[in-house]
């Protein structure tokens, strides 16, 4: 029998961990959409905890940005003032500072619970894997930024590096959330019986792919190429974009900036996975129609899915020359709320016998 105080303390700690990771993903979205990711040109774990403390240090950081992020500076920030640089510096700095804070919030209680022998062997193994995923995500975050520095071809970080970074963050959030569910909910002997649980797992794969495609959309600024949510209604414009660009060959997928058709295809793929997820979820709820109305988690998932679809439509519609900050960030945030609700359905259900 578990000690009630320990059970509550560990449950709260795991829940806080999930929330902190979610906020970190949210800050990462703001960092990306404000073009802040290349503003800090060094990765110093200890020294980097403090921002520039005087005007001379601020000017030095600004000059480094001009040199190491030359392509971005000359393309979109040539007229930037020092005070404007401080704004984009803040978001990248806050993103890194939050990561450091998460490390302390997680490691210190982990060591405490470990020394007091309050954790089961299974939970220790799972939390060890959480630490591994968090370390990989942090390390690749810097590799992603480093790949964007001194790059004369790209104005922003490489979209494929952004994809890997977000997938690692998604894996961390998913694994930690599932660990929290498993600990806080216990064995859940009265799991909900569902039909087609294999299809439910397939929906989860589509959801992760959809999040990954969203990373490529963001990294390539693909929404700017075709800011029309209903493609068939703008078929003539889509055809004009496709015909006016050079045919896609393999190297265009690596050097995607000069060819709008690559971004156009990424947007089509992103929409296609959205359709699969939306209509697949509707089919799953029809098969389990009784559950949809009597189980709150099912209804919450479907409502969040509808909100996410609407946010996707609005985000694309308002991507006229620039991705709208608020819509873009909220769209990413709701994607992870959708993921969290999906994981709860997956955890709390079992195949109907």
C-alpha cells in the first residue's frame, strides 16, 4: 500500500513536470515566431545563466549576432536597434533559462525521493528515460541553433533540425504525461472498453506526424506560400504557384528556400494529416458513440480537436506576409493539449473483449 503523503507529493511533482515541459514548448513557439532563435550565439551552461549586464555587454552580443547570424540580420533585421535586439534576445534567453529551471525542478526532488526510497523500480526506470529525453532535447536545441549560425543560405534555422527538436520535445511530453497518468491513476481496474483500439493507436501516430509536419510548416514558413485554408476554392492560385516554380528535384528538399513548391507540398501534407486525424477521430467516435457522450475525456478530446481545426484555418488565413504570433503559438499549444487528452484516452481504455 502506498504512503498517501508520498503518493500525493510524487503525483504533484510529475504534474508540475508536465506543465513545465508544456510551457517550454510554448516559449519555444514564441521564440521561433519572433525570429529570436539565433540571437544568442553561444551556449554557455553556467555563464549563460546571466544576460548582458551593461550596455557594453549588450552591444557586444548585438555585434556577435550581426556576424554569426549575418543572413538573418541582413535579410530581415538590418534596421534593428539595440532595444529591438533586446526583445528577441529575451525570448531565446528565457527559453534557455526555463530549460535550466526545469532541470532543477526535476532533478532535486528526484534525488530526494530516490534517497528516501519513495520511488518504485519501475518509476525510477521511467524517470531515467525522461531525463535522457530531456537531455537529448536540450543538446539538440543547441545543435539546431548552431546549424543556423554562419549559414549563408538560410534566414532561419534548418526546418529539419527544428523537426527533430520538436519531436524530441513531443516524446518527452508524451512519455512524462503517460508516466504521470500511470502513477496518479494507479492500476485503473475499471478501464473503459473500446472497439478498434488498434485504430486508436493509429490515430496517435497520425497526431504525432501532424505535429511534426507543423514543425516543418513553421521552419519553412510554408503558410506564407499559400495563405488560403480551403485549397479547392483557390485552385487557380495553387496551380499558378505550382507552374511558376521550377520542378522539384531531390536537392530542393535540402535547399528548400528558393523553391516555393517544396513549401507548398509541405502545406498539402500538413493538411492531409489534419484531414486523416479529423475524419479518423469522427469514425472512431461513431464506432464508440455511446462512450463519446458518457466519458468526459472523449468529449474533451473531440472539442479540443474542433478548436484545433479552427485555429489551423485562422492561422493560415492570417499568414499574409508574416505568421500571426498569437494564432501560431496558440495553435501549437492546443496541439499538445490535444496530445495530452489523447494519451489519457489511450491510458484509460482497453480493447473490448
